[in-house]
């Protein structure tokens, strides 16, 4: 099973557990509406910046190894 499928199943399980416990029934959904776009924007930025940073790190390691020999 792919890791993305495992993550999706875990999130689904956690949401179902929270709903069954009654937490989601009493929760104020305006909080979710406010924080969802913020969390999505932050995760998108981390994904894009992280990918570029990883590429730079790999290039730096490659250049370091080339200069050492």
C-alpha cells in the first residue's frame, strides 16, 4: 500500500473517531473555516520551498563530493 493511501486512511480513521466521540458535534465549525485556508497556504509554501531547498542541498553535496576528489 502506498504511503499516501495509508495517510488518507489514517486521517479518515481519526476523523471518524473524533466524530464518534462527540467532539466534532460540539465543535464550532467557523474555526475550521478560518484556519483551513491558512493551513493550506502554509503547507503549499513549505512543499514548494522544501522541494527547492532539497534540490539546492543535493547540488551542494554533489559539488562538495566532486571538489573533495
